[in-house]
C-alpha cells in the first residue's frame, strides 16, 4: 500500500501536469506535451490501429516513424548510431527513467542502449510535484532519441534548477553542456527547452540576460569547432511566445532561444500523416487550434548568418530583413498525430503508455538520426547548418528531406496570442525551415549533407 505522502505527491504532480497542459497552453519552456493515458498494459504498447479506432487519431510507433522518415535503409544496414553518444539536457530528470526505458524497449522490440548514464554534476533535489513536472520531457527525450539510434549510448544530464523564462536555469544548463565537452562525453547535444529571446534582453532581464547569451554563444562556437552537433526545439507556441511570467504572450512575433542561435540547428514542428505501416502520405505545419503550433520566426537578436545569406532566395532575404530566421528543419510534433512513451513516475496506478507531442519530439529524434549519420559518415557531422543550407540553396534538399509547403504557425483560439504567423512555402520558410527528414536514398549512394 503506497504511503499517504506518496499518494499526495502523485496527486500534486498530476495536477501540475494538467495545469501545464490546459487548453490555453502557455509554457515557459517547450516541455513535452503529455496527453492521454492510452494503455496500462505493461507487456505491450497499443498499436496505431487501436489508437485510430479508439481515439480517432494515430499513435505512431518507432517503426512507423522510421518508415515515414526513411530511416529503414540505414538501420537495416547497421547504421544505428554505433560508437556515438547522445547528450540530453533537462531539469530534474525522472525517478523511473531507466526502468521506463527498459519497458519501452521491450514493448517495441528495440535493443537496450550500449550504455545509459545519468549525470548530475550540480546535484539533485528530492522528488516532488515541481521536479516531476520535467519527467515527461525526460521520458520523451531518452526513449525517442534511443528509438532512432538504438546503437548509440545515452547520457542524460540533469540540473537541480527549473529552466523557465529569462535567465532562470540557463546558467546551470550551460555548466552541464560545458561539462559534457570538457569530459568528451559525446558529439551530439539535444535541447528540448528554450526561453523567449525577448526575456533575455537587457531591458527585461538586466545584465544577466545578455551575459548568459554571450556565454552560450561562446560555448556553441566551441561546440562547432569541436565537431559537436547541437540541436534545439523551436517551441510549441508558433510565432507567439510568453513573457517572463510564463503566461502573458508578447503581442508581436517572437522566437525562442537557443533555437535562434546562429550556431544551433533549430527544429520546428509539423503534422505527419502516415498509414498504420508508417508509409508517408503528407505533412503540414503543426497547428492545433486552442493549443499549440510549431515555433518559427525572425530573431530580434542575431544578424543573418552567412549560411542563410548565401543560400536563401531574395524574397526570403527581404522577409528576414537581415536577421536570423528559425527553424532550420522540422519534425512531427502534432498532438493529434502523436507518438507514445512509457512512464511510471506518476505511480503504479497511473503507469502506462501515454501519447505525447510537441517540438520536443524533434530535437531528440533528429539527434538519433545524426548519430546514425555520424556512423554512416565515419566521422561526426558537427554543426549541420552550413552544409544543410548549401544543399538546400542548390535545390538538393529533396535528396534527403520532405519540403513542407502547407500550413501556418500562428496560434489559433489561444487567449492572448495575437501575433501573426508565418506560412509554409516551397523551399525554406519561417514555419518549417527546409522540412523534415526523408533518408530513403541512404545508404545506397553519396549524401550531400555528409560532404561538407
């Protein structure tokens, strides 16, 4: 029988998560959006066909996602991220993540990772309703990075400080990321978190905001020099983002940092339509009315980097007005076309398979894809954007990606969100970047992204 204090803890955690997922969704960081409990059967996950029949929406499996995004050739050829390590940065962690990953792997027939290490160089906090609020994010990051690169090792690095808006939590994350490079832990970093750029400006955050950005930018430049790939989720609020209070939206278009960094690959959100075998049908920009949309827009802080200046069409250059555009690439994030995680941190009565969504899907899954590609290339790809934009600018993105041409990322029916959005177009755009992965041509012929 669970103790009364444990039951109270679980109830508080559930309330906290439900508040975070309310219909007028506003979050200070793009945490994974935990949706419905789909099944409590620990022995096997529900099938996509079951989800469609019962809930009238998909719940894609790892095998379906691999098929939709063209990874089967690589994985069947043994390009599973062997020899690579994916570093995941989160607050707090999850008390059940190792056990949950084992259930997830067994349910979907995925081998255990070569190693899974949890590091907390800054210390940890006792589990409570606040610390458990990150556990869904952690679960998504770990389980789905591993699903895309089953041969890669995973290092989960956790901070005892809650990253929200403004500078809170960011210096601690930077300590973790520096630790990862100082100790040569791996060549891929996934960040499914952000702060609205404007909450880091001098007039909002004081000198601490510009200082933390300068420190992160120095680190990201170092990561590029050391051939480390750094990915960041572009956020779940479309062209709108919240102020430091985590509730009120800026009335004009904004973007999130670090996805807006010129030295980071920002990952936006799409809605993936595929059949129950994972066969790709089409995609649009993610936009769930009353909830969320894929982050994207124009930085108010960073000038346009050379890889965008020299690769994007004049019309797009005019729209950017000399500033950095986000995202660079995208991935499925839709809450009505979700994926599944297994979690048990809410206690035995609430353990099971949950639908989950958000651009937090994209950063870890792209990290897994990069691990596979690093193995294929025989070397770390490092900073993706120069080669990505060079290939896209030459009209070659279709060799390894899906161009998203339909949809807009303005929040719809979300109180207080009034910023106009951006529409997908042919080629790169502010709603989906270049698009989503489609690696069916690999490993059968050379791949431009590997040739930088």
